[in-house]
């Protein structure tokens, strides 16, 4: 009875590489990125614990996923209307908790 659980878990945690979306990033393979990190990059920013003001500002700038946010430079995010130093810090804390840094 106990043995039947393991294969199911293995299937769930295994993500075939064909699943990766071709978002123009085919040239750069992320050897260091774990599958968890890849999944996190697909997370919609609406699902993060960001303040409503920060979420609205990111939506206005057409940033909808963590991956879209992670591709931005800190200076790019500072230029978005409605995001101040507090919003930048909020974003950095959230991404940093997952081991992702904004580009300098």
C-alpha cells in the first residue's frame, strides 16, 4: 500500500524539458536554476503578497509574471509610475526570498 505513493510523487515533481515555454530565452540555458525556481518564474504577480499599489503599477507596465519582473533592471522598475523605494524593496525582498535578484 505504501509503495504506490512514491511513483505518483515522482511524476508530479518531474517536469519534462519540453514543457518549458519558448519565450525567446532558448539561447540561455539556466543550469543553476532549479525546477522550483522555474515554476516560481511562471507565477503570476497577482498571486504574490505584494501591496495593491505595487500590483497595480506592475500591471500597468504589462508585467504579469515573476519571470517578467525578474528580467527587469532595478532602474527599469524605479521608472514605473506608482512604484517608489518601498515598492522596490517589497519586490526585492520577495524575489530574494526565492533566490532571485533583479538585474543591476
